[in-house]
């Protein structure tokens, strides 16, 4: 059963990565980093946010990578990297997450998981499920942003 869980998460993470790239592809640098609304975030800042989320919650917490997260900067960086560098960093984060989930044994899925920003009483399985759902949530926002920019052209 552990392989089924690991493979399922790995496939979902890789699928969400492909969707982020699909929806980012038509955006130029300005569109990628601009937020056309008075609420929410730019597409690029959402990618930075997901990158930080995966590198911290899956990399640092499950693989001990040592990544130190600056969550506020994910949304406020006035000099963000290029779109290409941002997507490259996101791909690295997804690779880390896939490695983290495929490294879990049946017993490890049940180990208690504690990290700042996560509810108490979670298992590793719960934390990975929450991180994976988090990507899905933000991909929906990215789709909305990309469709807005497509209508402006």
C-alpha cells in the first residue's frame, strides 16, 4: 500500500507541475509578475510561494535539506527572479517533494509531523496530502490569472 500512496502523490505532484508550466507559458514577464486585481497575488508570486512551501514542508521536514523559508518574501519580493528562474526553482522543489514522497516507507507515513504553520496531530501522510492540495488550490488561482491576461490581449 505504501507504494500506491507514494506513486499517487508523485503522479499528482508531477501533474500539477505540468499545469503550472502550461498556464505560465503564454505569460510574458510583466504578466507573470503583475497582479491585475486589488486582491490576491501575481502568478509569479504564487509560484514562489509554492516553491517555498514544498522546499520547507517536504524538503526540510521530511528530507532534512536545511532549507530556511522566508514566507513573507514569497509574496513581497520587489526584485524577484526571472520567470524562467522562478519556474526552474519550482521544478527543483517538485523534484524534492517527489523524492520525499517516494522515500517514505509504510511506517514513515504514520510518523507524527510537526512544523510551524501546520495543525497539531498530523502524520507525514496528512502533511503531504495538505501540501499537495495546496498546490491544487493555487493552480486554480493561476488559471484565473492566465485567463484574465489572455482576455487583455
